[in-house]
C-alpha cells in the first residue's frame, strides 16, 4: 500500500442529557502519526442538540469543541494537555468519559491525505442527511 498512511479517528458526540444516553454526532477527530497530523472538524450549529431538549448545554458543548481544536493544534494557548505529543493529545481527547462531549471508540483506516479523509468522515458521520 504505497502512499497509504495509517490513521485513527473517533466521532465526537454531544450528549445533552447524559442520564438519557442520547447523543448527536457533532464532529470527527483524526490522527495520522506518519503525516504528523492531528485535527478535529466539528459542526458549530448545535440545533440538533437543542432538539433533544437541553438548550442550556449549547455553550458548554461549544466551549468543549473549541478546546478540542486548541488541544489538537497544540502550542501556546492549548493548556497543559496541548503541550503533550500529538499521540498523547489524541489519546487524551478520545478517552472514555461521561460528560456532555464524548467520543466514539477509536477506529483505524488507511489514507493518502489525512485532511481530505477528515472531511470525508465529517460528511459521512456528522452532516445530517436531508429527508424529502
């Protein structure tokens, strides 16, 4: 598989009422070691989350998603976790947790362009399908 790079990804979920275990896919995080790529793409429109009946959670969810982006970028302004290696940041962001922002299990794949693959996964798992 010349030109193919192993990557790992997880779907980011907003869980507005943790006790009900209902969630909306709001983003995707992708890590590709060989390309030194760690990035997240998320939907800032949280109207589907509000539809689950908890409009008060929009601000904390948005704040958490912005933190995901800062930690992925690393460097200044990304906090203590943002100073870790890309692999450690990915593992920290995708760790199992019971909060209003969670991630799916980590899944592997092969790609030639991690950025393009992130876009494709975002379209597949996050962008709502229009009915009608």
